[in-house]
C-alpha cells in the first residue's frame, strides 16, 4: 500500500470511527499533493502593523479586540482594557503559522473537523474596517491517539482560510500551533490587574443579614483591633491580618457584560476600607456565580507624596486605572475574597471548649 493510500485510510478511519483524530505528519517527498503549500505561511499577506481589530466568533458568543492608542480594548465590555501582551502574542502566532498538511474536504469533513459554522471564526480588520484575513479554527489534531481529546494538549489545529460558510472552503490545513487563544471568552483576554487596597488602616464589613465587624489600627506597625470587643474575646491576629492583607492581592477573573442580571449588588455585602495613604474604598460584593463574585467599587482620596518615590508613583498610576475599573461590574474569585468576608466569629480565638 503506497503512502497516499495509507493517508486516506487513516483519515477515513478517524472520520468514521468517532475516536480521537490521528493525523500523522509525513515527509514532503511522500506527499505529492502537499508539495505546493507545505511550509508556506498560512496568511502571507497579513501584516501586524495593519491590524486594527480582531473579531472572534463562536457559535454562542463573540468578542472584538480593538486597537486603541498604544493598547487594545474589548468592544463588548465598553472598551475594557485587554491584556496587550496576550493580543500581541496571538497576532505573532497567527503571522508565523505555516502549513503542515493540506487536504481537499467536503461537507462531511468540514462538520467532522469543526471547520464549518461550528468552528471559531477569526477575522483581522484594518483601521478602515476592511477585512485583512480570515481563519476558521477547528478541531485539535494529535500525532497519536489520546484518551481524552477535549482535555489533552494538542499538537496543532485544523484550520481553513476564509469564511467557513460562504463560500465553503475546499481545502483544510493543519498547523503546528494549537491556537488555544482562539476563543471569544473575555476572561482569556482581559487585563486581570484589579484594584488593590494596600496598607489598610480600617476595614469594616457589613453583611446583608445584619452582621458587621470592624478592624482598625493606629499606624503602620500597630496591631489590628476589633471593635467593639466583648469581654472574654481575643482577636485571632492571623485571621485579622489575612482579612486586610488579601485586599492588596486581588485579581480580576472577568468583567461582566452590561446586560447581566441578578448580580446581587442590590443587596450586597459592604466592605469599607481606608488606607494609611489617605485613600478610601467602598466595595460592594454581590452574588456568587460559579467561583466568582460580582463586585463593584469606588475609591476616593488623594495620594500624598513625591512622584520621585516609586511607591507613590505606582499608587497614582493605580488610581488612574481604578477610574476605569469602577465603571464596570467586575468578577473576582471567591478565593481572593474569602479572608475578607469571614464572619466575625472567625476573627476570634476559639475558646478552650470550642477547640474540641
């Protein structure tokens, strides 16, 4: 059996067998039908400097990255900042894509490889809105059979050049990059830098059920105190320090869309904090969705000090970003807020009879 016949048999078995698709690279000399495209750029005319927008469309969601000034923003989140490094990395990967294999395909093949409407459509556009290039990113491919294709790291992806629907492409390509960034999930694209409350002076938590507590300290090296303290109570300093310190380590999990409903922010847990730098934060923590809370916040105050002080400079830069963050409903991981949202009882040392 010659090499061409072996290849056809492998592809047919993969399509008909329903298992993980096995697609083996072969030498150029063994692939006469692949000689014209092997190793060539997938999108040879695409230039990074010309790209002003990237639209990524999946069957149930879409995302548009737009160039703004020296960075990138997400249109579907009212211009929320994207992670510039991730966008640059994605563009660079696409520019470097080389054809590994190419095969003619029909309708059944397109559906099987998800390079039809069920795939991920990626389109690059210029400043004038005109298309610079289109890709449809389909299934992962593997050089060997794997037990769980959905979770296994791939050796590459099946892609077609152009719109997957009209006209239907006649050729499918394989590329050696798995293109994991080809997703319309905003959580994969946002700049995850959050507001952060550093050097907490006072921290007050008020929960919807009426429970409340307050921690405060007089200065940088002073111990935290819980007010009011009842007779016989003793503060658990580890838990108290964690409640304040973890506010300086917050990260964004995602940004909620403007039309999100039932955030729980109409009856939130209120977190009010002041810092030794003279800043004040009002944080509203709403409903938990999955592993993340809906959060809104506002900040006020003026940082005192000279910009020559690197810490002061960073605080002022953070305040500028805080103005952007405060205009959105944020998603913050439960694990990042658990220490701050502890019940009052968890801030106290357990009594001997409670330790048993």
